[in-house]
């Protein structure tokens, strides 16, 4: 359902407007909900009944393609379409293990996120974000094989500070934790899984930071 009521519009005004927009009639809608032809006319013009019954409201909302709160139902917690944004999913995989060579990368789909939720993670615009898949276990238990991650590719997201990043090194793509080292211009590349190596004092010039991992989703089973 993509449409909601106008600001401060009461259910009667909303029903009157929607009926006109849909080219329907109050009599037709009354029959739709199993009432006599004058039922909704009385609701709109005379305020009787005071409010629509739940089942009547549900049927009307479904037919008119609106959320029930438009017709006097409880507020909906479903985000409006204009509050949602699309983030591309790339066909690349970042190795949480031995580095993987990138042959190609392009969008293979999109994920829909609530705009305000994304804003809590990063001020980056949606076209500066992407979803990629991680392979390997070198970042376990923080990131496991097969997890998907949201990556911030903005200039702020690529600025190196302590955190988890997708990066290229020696033409390989990997996801690793970066820790800013005391030695100027260097970082420590950390594998959270102690079974894998950690590289201290790596010159920042030797790595190509593609973005910061700001969120990850995990599969179970």
C-alpha cells in the first residue's frame, strides 16, 4: 500500500477524497462491505457511525490501496514508500580469509532500506553504499562465511580509522579490521580469527580502501 492520508485529514474527508480519486461511489463501497447503499454516505456526511468497524475498514483500505490509519485505524508502523531507499547489491565477494582477485563488479540487484535507519549508520547517500558478500572465516566470529555486509564507499567511509574495511592489497580484495598504528602513515591489518595472520605497520599507500563495513547480516542454519 503506497498511499497515506494527507496531513490532518480526518477519516471522513479521506474517504470522500479517495472515492473521488478512484472513480468509485460511496454506495458502491457500502455494498462492497456488505452494508446498505446509504451507509458510507451517512458516515461521511452525518458522522454516523462515529467510526468504521474494523472489518469494514480493512476491506475498504484493501480496495482503496491505503493503510488502515487513513480511514481511522491505528497508526501503521510500515514505512512509507517515500521513506525507503534502494541500495545496490554488487556481484563481488570480499574474502574474510585469503584474498580474492576481482575480475568484474556490477550491480546484480538492490535492497530496500528505511532512509532514517540508514542515516543512523552513515550520512552517505544511497548511491555511495553497496551490499556485498563475505567469504571465508578469517574475520570470525565478527563476520562469518556467507554474511552480507553494507559498505560505505563515501569519502568519509574510505578515510582510514579503527574499524572494519573492504580493501585491495596486491590486487586482491579482502575484508579486514584496520587499526591505526602509532607509526605515522601505517596501519595494522587484523584478522579477528587468531588462526589467521595479522600484518603490523603496513604503509597506507600499499592498500586501496574501498569502504568501511557499517552493518552485516547473518544467515543461520
